[in-house]
């Protein structure tokens, strides 16, 4: 009984958790070395410009991560710094702080904020010398740093390491020692790293996370079932040789890949090359998502699509939609989760796409030149201030109408034309969602060809193509179509 009481008491005293983040190839996409080296040169501690060999070494590190030779050289850094004035190193560190903060990956910043909101200490755990990173730690909002400390003699470095070389098992011991001093319970703590040599660190916490893992870390994380994440991508999107699946597919977005379609694309330059934007398009076909993907491939930008839950719940297709960056929308729950995820993507500087109509219009509504939408796009743009890029789609129903379970891509000798036009970006007022939604739908309509603005009576076959399996409900007939055409209003 005494042992149980003692354990319970210790757990009460050590109830708080922490989140430990590695720096290079984890918080940052690559190495911090080029920025730190530049500032050390700026204060005169390193002479001459960076050599091609140095640049190649950092490029190699960015691709494969830590190696024994690279970490051997890192350990010799203390000797190379012998005689350096501590105040000049701190001056270099001050200059490096802001550029390093700017390079923190977007979803890493969001993860740090989530841990802080949950009451956890946020700690940088890195091999890089502490004196070079303390200003960065303060500016980035970390609570503390566990890092290698160079020995000093007076106001200069003496060429030694004071305590642990914070790498491999030395990093795990240093973190464990820090946790003990700060009464942190490692069983409820998190650790994030890309490196195989940080397996000891990830092994001592209750919630290990492999981030942008090097090949050996990927194997270990797979065997141990550690979550694998990438701080430059939303959760659930994998990477292959540094590319997400959507980027791989964009290489295939060429006219030769779609011999049964003739794309007419315009306005690509209106899609921002960088930064957040909400792309909105009308909805005519199951082929629309592929058509928008083709448009964005011409710009070279991945996109996060909001899509109906039925797509994500489907076997295989659902997993593919998630891997491609889709955001699941279940209207039946009324949950704000999809918009929250979309807001996070925009905050990370991503492009988010949605179709405000929500679903493909059926029957007479399909032929109405006045587009009607839901509030989602307006709410998203209003909440984030992101610009809206309207896109008009036309002709996709000839490839994959609602009445068909599969697309028809066999018309290689007489392929139907699909038009995609991106308009100029704009922002909404945000004070009236109804007015903002009408503005968005008008902007989309303006990108459509002239025939889209004409009112006409659809044929029986055209009407049937707008319904699942081509079955027109009994209460919809030609007279219903005529009534729809006679409604007042123009686009």
C-alpha cells in the first residue's frame, strides 16, 4: 500500500505535460545553419562567403537529415568556436531570430499554439548551441530550450562542451533532466522530431510524433505505430520523396492525360502564386473537382477542397480524398469543424476551394442562369480576410453528368470542351452573409460563357441527365421546366 500511495503522490506533483520540438527539418523545412552562418559572418566571426561545399552539405542535410559524419562535425563546433567572444555570438543570434521565426512551418506554429492553449510547456530541444538560439526561443514564444552549451573562459568560449552534447541519447537524458527539474510528467508529454537519432527522445514521452521523418525514422515510426506528420501540410496528408500526392498528380495534369477532353483555360494568373485565397466555383458535374485540379496544376498550387461526407465515407475513394487534402463536410451535424480546418489552412497560407452551391443542382434548377449558393464561402472569407478567386466551369456535365456512375472519357475523336476561367480576386465586406454570398455567386457567373446566361427549355434527355440514374421524378415534367424558365430575373 505504501508503494501505491507514493506513486499516487508523485503523479500528483508531476501532473503537467510538455511538448518538445526539434528544430532542423522539424520546426523548419530544412536546416537553420545557413541563417546562423550568415549572421556569424555578419558579425565577423566567420570570414568569407559560404563555399559551394558548405551549401551542398546543407542541401544534403535538407534531403536526408542527420548523419554520423554531419553530427561529428557539429560536435567539433565547440572547438571551432574557441576564442569567440560570447557577446558577438549573441549579437549574431539576435539578428538570426526573426529570419528563423519566419521559417517556422505553418502547421508547426499552429501545433505550438494548441499545446500552449492546453496548458503544456513548449520547449525547443536541439543540438544547436544554446547561445545561438535563445533570442529565437524568446521571439517564437517557447517556454524554454534544451540545447548544447559551449564552455566559457571569461567572456570567450574555451573550445569545450559544458555538460551533455544534446544529441541522440544525450538529448533524451537532457530532456529527462529538464523534466525532472520542472516537475514535468513525460508520460503525458509530446515530442516531435524528424531524426532517427532522436528515437531515444521520442521513446521517453507518452506521445511521440515523427515529423518529416528521415528514412530510418520512418521505419521505426511505422514499426512502433508512431504518428507521422508534416508541419507544412494539414494532418492526414502523406508525403512521398518530399511531395504530397496532389503535387504528384499535378505532373500528370497535361492535355495528353485527358484525350477525351479539350480544356480551355483562362485567367490562371488571377490565382495567387503564394498566400491564402478562397477559390469558389459553380457545380455542374462530378468531374468538376478534376477540372479545378487541372486549372490549379497550371498554376502549380495544391488546394484543400471542402467536400461532402459521402465522398470521404466511400471505400478507397474516401482515403484518397483525405490524402489529397480534402476536408470532410457533414451538413447533417451542423458542425463548424470543416470551416475551422479551412481557416487553419488559410492561416497556413494555403489555397482552399469549395463550391458554394453545395451540390449539383437537379432538374430545372440546373438550367437556371441565376446561381444560388450557401453561406460557407462568405463565412470563411469574412472570418479570415482571405481574398476570393471566382472560377467559372462550363461543359463538365458532358464528361460526367449526374445520371452516370462513371465519367465518359472515350470520345477521343470528338472530345467535348470544358471551359475554366478564373476571375480577379476580391474581398467581401463581411457585415451581411446573404449579400456577400450573392456577390460571390455573381462573380462566379461573370466567368461563365454567354450561353450560360440564356434562359432556355431543356430537352427531356438534358433534364434526365441532371438526376441520379437519369430518373426524372414524376412531379417534374416539361411544364415544370417551362414554369422554371418563365421565372423573372436575369443573371
